[in-house]
C-alpha cells in the first residue's frame, strides 16, 4: 500500500486499507487508474430490479401503465416479481381455509399483476408468491380490507413457525405447487379434487420460497428449511427444471447464522438438493441528513453499510465454498431507508413526494452502484435494486419511481445507467483510487473500455483519470442531483479531469476523436 493508493473495488472491499487512503483534501484531485492488461475477474453479475405488488400494480391505478413502461424500459434480465404479504388480496390465492365441501381459490387480483409482469419483462423471470396463508397457522383470523390497494401489515401478526398447523411444510408446499401449476401448466386440481383451468403456460425460471421469514412469520432457519425442501420437491414434480431461491433472508444478524445451517446439505432432504441459490437482502438505514450519508451508506461500520455488507459477503462466500460450492449467491433486494423523524421532510404519509430531498435518491443510487461493484468483484451472480415503486405505507424511501407521477427518479436512472453499460462477461481490470471518497471499477465491455465511478461523499469531487485513459477526450454519463428525474446526462470533456457532484454515479469511456 505504498503512496496511499488502494484497490478501489468498493468502499467496502477497501475497508482494511482505509488508514492509508483517507478522504480527499480541499483542492486535491482523486487519482483513478486502470491496468487494462491486468484482468482480475470476468463478471458473472446480473444487475436487475424487483417489481413489487402494491396499489400501483392494480390496472385501475392511473399510474399503472406508466409504471409498467418504466419497468419495460429498463430491459433488465432475471427481473423479480415479489407478491409481498402487505397487500393480501393481490398476493394470497386462497384467503380462506378450505372446508370439507368448498375451496376458496381466487386469482382475480393476482392474475393481472403476473400477466403484466410477463408482458413488460423479458429473459429469465424470477417469481416469488411466497406469503403463507394466515389460515395455515393456529392464530385467530383477521378482517382483511376488501380494497385490494390497501396495505394491511397485520396479516402476518402472531404467525410463527411453532404455530404452523403442518410443520412438515406439506400443506404449504401443495399450495405453492398449485399456484405454480396455475401459471405454467394451464391449471391445477384443488384439495377436493376439482380442476381449476387457467389457460396460462408461462415459463418460470426461478421460484422464490417465502420472503424474509424471520420478519414475516418469525420462522427459525430449521423451520424454514423444512418448508423450503417441501416446496422444492412439490414443484419439481410439476417442473423439474425450475431453480429455487432461498432463504431470502434479511438482516446482518441473520445472514451468516442462516447460511451456516441452510448451506449445509446435511440439513436438507435429498429431493431438495443440490442447492442452486442462496438469496439474501440488504438494507441500510440513515438519518435524513446528507452529511451523515457518507459514513452511514458507504464507509461506516454500521448496519448494512457498503463496507460492512461486503465484509459479510466475503464471509458468506467462504462458508458457501466450504459447504455447497456450486450454490450461487443472489442479492435480490438491496436498498436504503431514510429514517425520517417527526417534523422532518417526508415524515408523514400526507406529505408529497417532492418533500424528499432530491439528493436522497442520488445517494440511494450511489449506494447501490457501490454494492454492484462489490458484487462483481466477489462473483455474486445477481444483485437487484429494490423496488420499482414505493409510496407512503409501502417503504417509500426505497422507491425508484416518483409515486405522484410515475416518473423515474435518480435511483432508477443509476440502475438504467449500469445495466446499459455493464453485464455478464465484462472483463474487470485492476483499478486503483487514491481515496475512499471515490469508488471505481474499470471494465472491458463489448462496447469498449469503461470506468464506473461513484462519489460516496456529500461534496463535489474532481477525479483525475489520466491513469485510466490516454485519449484526449472522454464521454461522461452521469446521474446526479442536476440530472434528477431525467435520464443520465452525457458530457464530452477534453481533459482527464472529471467533476463529480455529491453522491454522483458516472460511467466514463473514450470520447469521439
């Protein structure tokens, strides 16, 4: 580590080196260099997003068509459809327990969401319709709002693994297999032997088994694994080709303990092996002050920061390599939370979207870009932004879309920028940065040499790219506060000095001669 230069794989991966690569001082340029003849990794990482069921996924919502166009325009692969428990009418196909004479299957609100997802995405599809119906637990029923747009978080209150009516998982597995058959086989036979015809023959490549079970149903890893195995075996009888995502675990305190158990083949039934994917989520929290975001989102040691999350990923990969070498790693939810307080901007549901500091969406995108660089360098196979649209009562600070207009925000445009410039097979080359304030990764792509830059600080930074490009002019595509809800801004510069606004994400490549 001579000369204060560190390998800038990400703010996270350089954690051990930060003593010799401090923050930029006033008037100083941060030097970023690339060794184009030194390939360190070939990218296996797919950048993608998540489409989440909520009020906006109803066709009756005036912003629904625009939201779907925004999803379609991203052109992501491996896109995930997540039917989350918070809107039970749109996600639970059998809201009432069957009796000896009657079943209650109803796809009225679910089908349009699934159909629209398939119409507006392409490539590999990842489906998670994983909510366990409340009646499968020994808990009192709750009155569910009839409005399919209404958020209703009490749906899972009191549900725990110990209260499952069938702890073996067969009841839930049969429920999951029927949903899978409804969308892939044209229909299914219900609990009483009656056939329900759908006519759907969609191709589902990945099936997520439940979602954040430590939060939604307070399952232990042992309970989850039993249910996971039962679902895998039941759906494989319908389609042996589908791959399964699990355990969909969230929280720094949960990821490694769950991995220790879940990745061990000895803890699974033979019919559930081999494990194709280990899926996890990461969210980082910060106060509503831009001056706090550098440490809170990027370089600090706190919950979920880019630095601490990368440390966990390295440990997870070591564990995977020891227990289940062929299992792929998927970060299929990654985002930021703005922990507003009463009186702060955006603190109450009736305050408009515009009350969010526009810089917040830029910083949220930068956090994702930093983690994308980490994922590429660690060989993580998938990293997904969360979520297409949030709104008050639906994790608004994770949104990629303005929920008043369905116009993409800077968070969205960072994913668009990365997905349109980088992908599978890119050759990552050795990249150096002289400061933790700028995270950088140089890649040789089918379109040529490119450098991804992320300003992790809340101030303008000048980057010297003379060590990365010899060309006299450069093309710079940027997402920052000034680009806002517009596509990335494209500039041509005739100097190797590139200015990055606070929390900007940029892609630099040789300009036209």
